[in-house]
């Protein structure tokens, strides 16, 4: 389970009929409409590499609060009820939930002590966000606040995150790397004055584009606006006012610390598995295949994605996903029983 990792995002918009064409033109998204447990429509957008985001009409509760359209990141947790309790105990505010979501998942919308909103999701079955995904996919998340000291402890308690200062710690403008419990860099925290940040405290979502100049031109041509840009990303706004970033993925951007990626022992697990397979073949120990089949099934149950020639995701093709995963489990049991 990817606890503390970003796995999904969606757009709460006042005018879905306006924003859907905008994002289709910008990212090339295709759409399918699902129904949530409460009966409301939930549009799922798909890029070339699979499901990318959700789009839905803002609930009346939030419209009455005069909220603007907004993008929201989803963070995996093991227990949504425990996450809600921790958020309240540490100065956060729970706006919604936990409530049922798609495919047996449960979600809760939370605001940190400064008001930045995010969603926690339990039992999502979603793969962890890829930092190098193709155009139209979420590739990064960053928290922009006025006072980092007021939220760091909140997130440490909630997700077990660690905050590693990378520049300007203690100054007006500060930058921190956010590391999950495994030490992987999963997001950034940026403390910035209002002149740079704007009037909101918020989680920013970065989407992948192949050409940022073309993306900017599309945003403006389709009724959006370019708000700010630097060397890394461009902050833009859709026609309904929701802000997000577009960025070109950095070539070979690591998903783990650079030191770990350069280690000659990084791939010891597949190397060891290969050695075991050859040993089982030479010694005629067929039961080892049972362990291999089980090793394929367990990650699939945890992430909601398996492989057979190509990736198969539970959210997209649940029948095929479960057919493959149960095949690994059944073969594992049969080979272990026969071999032993």
C-alpha cells in the first residue's frame, strides 16, 4: 500500500461543460462517465497511458461557500477514519467524509492548519503517481504556504512524512523536499510571500506536457490564462478559474533519492530472483515457481495493477485484472502443493 503517496487528482468545477473541452484540447484527454455511490456523475479523463484525473460538478455545499473551481490531489492512507481523527487532533479541518468513492475506496476532504486542501483515499487500488508520465498525466505535487512551521508537524503526524530543507530554511522564501516513510521524495513544500504565492494556501498539481510553449498557447487560445512561470513549470488557469501547473518532465527524473538510483545494488531483488529461478530449473525444484506466482499476485493486490504482456489496471478492466491475479494465486497454490 502506497501510504503517503499521491495516487489521483480531480477537478471540482462550476462548469464541467466548459472545462472538459478545454482539457481535451490541452491534454488530449478522452472521457467516460461513472456514477459515484451518492448517484452523482463523475467524469474520468484518460490520457495515452491510462486514467489521468476526474472532473465533476462542484457540490452545492461548496458552491454555497463561494469556493472557486479547484484541483485536488489524493493521498493514499491505510485508514481514512484514523486519518480524519489525526487531522482534527493536529489542527486540521475535515470538510467531507469519510464517504464511499469508486471501486470500494473511501475518501475524506481535509484542510491543513493553514487551509490548504487535499483528499485522503483508503483502498484506492491506484498506482502511485509517476514523475515521468506522458502528456496529460499528473507528475508532481507541491504545497504552497505562507508559514511552513505551522503545517510541517501536521503532515508529519498524518502521513509520517519528513521535511528536508533544500534552500532558505527559516527565511521568507523557503523550499523543502517532502519524503515519505521510505525516504522517497514525493512532493515539495514552498514557503513564499503573498506577492509570489497569491492569496491562497494550496496544493498545486503539475501535469506533464511535451512542449510548454505550445501548452501556454493552447491555454490562452481556449479561454484560460497564464499566471506565472519559471524554469521548472508554468502556472495556468482554466476558463472556470481553476489553477494548475504544466511542466515538461525532466529527462530521467529519479523516483527515488539519486544516491539510491546510482547504487550498484539497487536491482538486487530481480537479480536474486533470476538466480533462484536458474537454481530451481537446474535442481528440478518446481515449487519455486509457486513463490514466483505469489510474488506477482501480492503487488497486484496492493497497487491494483498487474502485468501480462502489458499493464492491466483494476480500475480500467476489473474482470481481466482479477482473472490474471487469481490465476497467479491459483497457480501458486497448485505448484506449491504439487512441488512440496
